[in-house]
């Protein structure tokens, strides 16, 4: 199969991206591989104000993956605009990049998109609507509340002509309908899936997370992600980006085979920072 992918009026050198929260703003990429070894990146999620994240420990491993409660730690939109985006433009060689956007309220998504849209160094935004938020929504992610999802897109879509991806949650009982709603409200693509809410007591994994529960990711999430992408791809006519449990070219091929246009490698990069590049090579050579 051809490695390059033409999508969103952009050429991706291959269909393998690094997922949000696993590669910062690209700094780890240039430390371990040429940027063009991967098709693109999604940055750490950006919020209006800087966030320190949840108390340690933030990561706990288990047999089929890990739980994390990083808590969207990031330097805030002003620092990203002043420093991170210029760094990306200087150092990533035009690598396609999406800025992940998060917030506790709909207006915060609009604030971040409005503040960054006029800057260079990135292709579009991935709206993280599938991470638990504050008590404004009772701890539920925006994508599990149709009115809240629509409110975010109604505010954000008029602010940018860049590509807008919406990242959805695996614990959505009707994720195809949610994806269709997002597309009707202006999404150019759907990313599926985010982590699954989970909890393990310290007796099972050595240490309880500082925040208590966290997001479950890693190989155990692969069949959930593939099934979800298959369902979404049959319901919408925009590109679907598959993420969850990818360790090998075979895993990535499973997503592509059910309708994904691109894939993202996440948790595997913590164990092997060059995993995404290896997955891309395995896809290209059919191994």
C-alpha cells in the first residue's frame, strides 16, 4: 500500500500520527526520529489557563496497558501561542500537526481556538470533548451531552477555517449518533477513541492514582477502538481517525480496514518512543 495519504488538503507522509498527550508539542519527536518518520502529531491538550495537572502518581501500569490521571497539564494558551507554536514551525519541518483543545466550559474551547487560529505552524484543531470536565457538566465529558457538544461546535466553527476534528469517548452508548451530530455541527473529521474510565486499587498495580480513577489505554483497548471506528465510519461521510491500543502495523491495519483514514499511536510511545515510526514502516512494507 502507498504510505502517503492526501487528506484535509494536506499530504501526510504516512497514515500514522502521534496521539495527543504522548508527544508534547513535538519535542520528543525530534529527539528520537526524523519528524517525517510519522505522518503527523496531535499536541498536548491546550487550555485557557496553565494547568499543573493531578497529584502524583499520574500513571499506573497493568497487564494490558495503563491508567493515567495526568489532568491535562499544559502551559496554557498564551504560552503555546508565544513559544510552542513558533518552536513547532521552526523545528518540525512542516509536519502536519493538530492542536488538541480542552476546557471546562464551551467558551473555553472558543477562547483557545480564537487565540491560536491566526498563528502558523499547525494544520487544525482536535477538540478533546471526551475528557472528564468540571462540575459544570457533573464530571461528564462534553461528547456525552448532545447539547454541550453542539454548543462547543456552534461557538468554535465560526472562528476558524482550519480542519476541526472532534475526539469522542468509548463509553458512549450511541457513538455513531454522536459522530453524526458532530459532523452536522461542523466537524471535518472524527477521532475515535479516547481513554476508557477506569480504576484499580493500589494492591493490584502497586500504587493508586493520585486522582483516584483515570483513563484506561493500551493494547486492551484495541478491539473497542476498532469496533467504534467501524460503527462511526458507517454513519458519517468525513474522515475517521482511529486510536486505541495500536502497537504494530497489524493493529493499525485493523483500523484502516474498517474505515479509518488515519491512525494515532498513543500509549505505546511511552514504552517505545519510536513505535509510531515502526508502525508506519510495517504498514508500508506489509509486515
